[in-house]
C-alpha cells in the first residue's frame, strides 16, 4: 500500500509538472493600446515589423475604408490615408514588404443597402502610405482569402452572384453563391490565371501558408450572411506547385466564420468569429492552432473579449487581435470594442 501511495504521489507530481510545462508553452494574452476607431469587418496584415488594419463597416453597410498602422515598439496607433476605394470584406496579404488587397463589396449606386461584389486589386506601400491599382481579378467577389506563396498570390473563395444572374448585388433574401474560385496573381507581370477550384466553396474563411502549402480554415457555406449560411469546421490544403487540393485535414474544434488568424512556428492560429442557429446568436473567444505536420488542432487560452469581424496579424512573437463587434451580425445592435489583445506565442519560430 505504501508503495502504491508513493507511486501515485510521484505520478501526480509528474502530471502537474507536465501540465505546468504545457501551460507555459501555450503562452498568454496581454492588453495593448486600444484601437482608436472601433468597428467591425476589419482586416489585418503585418509588414516591416508593424501591423496594419484596414476597412471597417458602419451601420447600413457603409464602408469606412480606414487604414491604421500599429508600432509594437511604441505601442501606438497612427492613422494613415484612407483606402482609395471604400469597400469591405476585402482580402489582404503581404509580400516582400508590400500589402495586396483583392475584391470585396461596395454599396450600390442607388436603391436599398446591399453588397455589390467587385474585382478591384491594389498594392499598398506601407513605407510611402500609397496605393497602386493593379490588374482586376477575373472574378468579382467579396470575402475571399488571399495568401502569398513564393512569388505568387492566391485569392480563394468568396461570395458573388450566380453566373448569368440579373441581380446586381448580394442580399440575404436573394439567391447568391459561395465560391470555390481560385485565381493566381503574379505581381511581376501584373497578370492573373485560373487555378483548380477549392473543393468546399465558402466565404468568410481564414487562411495561411505553411511550408509552401495553403490552408483554408472554417468560413461559411451556402451564403454570405451568417443568418442564412452555415459555418464549417473544414480545413483544406492547397499545393500551388502542383495546383492540387489534398485530402480534407483535421477539423477545426469550433466551426465558425468571420475569424482572424496568423501564422507562426509552423502553425496557423485562429481566433474570434461568429455563429448563429435558430436558438442563438453568438461570437467566439476561442483561440485554436492547427499544426499541418501533425494534422492536429490545439485548443489554447481564449481571447479576453469575444468578437467577430476583427483584424488579426502576427508581429514578432505576438498574435494581435484588434477591435471587432462583440455581437453577432443581424441584430441591429452594434457593440464595437476598442480591445487590442495580443497572444504571446511560445516555442520555435
């Protein structure tokens, strides 16, 4: 009996030590300078050791087109020039110090508020605070994802009108499509080409590149609006080198859309988001990380403030999550938070 008790004590001590090590490896959340202009439907990107926040959406679906720069060295925000085209649900990615923007929605020129898909493409130079128009995408769409791999950029998914539709805009009560469209952009030649479509058409997803492959995570299927769409937990892998989609990977623990993410240390970290059922309307605090090498998701400490439509980016060893709406869309109630929370990442970069 004494031996059994002693063994139990030793095992318990080892388990506690292992748990403590795991907790340390998970990192922690810290509060940073609040966002100066709280809003929803923000998008983030990092370049040159700084974070940039774009877009924003005001009531009645009015795009704000803001641009802010965050300097982690001083913990300060600086307002930059507005986007040249006020639009929302735009896809952003960074390549070689420049930030690229693709697609999105704009308001109609007349009539009721709605989402009009666009195919505009832009290059933003953070150092000069200037924008340059690029060759437009072949497909008009809003809420795609954009990921840079090598010397090309891939714009994936989104939402738009059905081919041949007479509808000029996307509305919850009218037919429209979630897209699996993949289009490759070459900055060197300012040209586009179509690639193999994504197996699971979706919008409001997030994505990242790890070891030359792109991972598209979560998002909405069936429609662009959370009140009539379904969230998915599907993770899909795309290999740009062979233009092929692999087998479906491990499912995200929390099916959700309108999240934000960042890549660090061979994993993609996904936080925030929203979901709706006939019984509930919710936002998420969840932070979950996908490791493609192990094909495994890890549940990490939750973000302090639940929200969707937030901006996210990795700068240094911190995953920044900025502003957003703590209330799911469609209620008529907007609760935009100024919260700027950063998760301190642990482990090899």
